[in-house]
């Protein structure tokens, strides 16, 4: 598996309860972090979550309140 690059997208539309656990699960994978990126798409700001995202080099996309289909498209 040479030059493998994966994008893991975690979406959280009005869901804060399990986002940290989901992100931690992705961060703790055995695959080397230079082989994948993590993108978190959410429609809210939350200091604890945003700090975790920044500390772990996760790309964050803050999406406005839209219908779910448009939100997932972003």
C-alpha cells in the first residue's frame, strides 16, 4: 500500500454528543496519519470540540444551517 491517501469525513449536523468519541476513534487508527486526513463538517461552534480539532490537525468546515442534503453535499 504505497502512496495511499484517504479522506475521512465526519459530519455532525446538530449532534454534539458523540463527536469527540468519533474523532478520537479516527485519530487513534493504526494507519499512519500521513496516509489519511480527517475532515469534520459541523454546523456549530463548541470550544472543547474545536480545541480538540485544532490540537489533532483535523480540518474543520463550519457549514451554515441548511437542509440536511445540502449540508452533506458541502
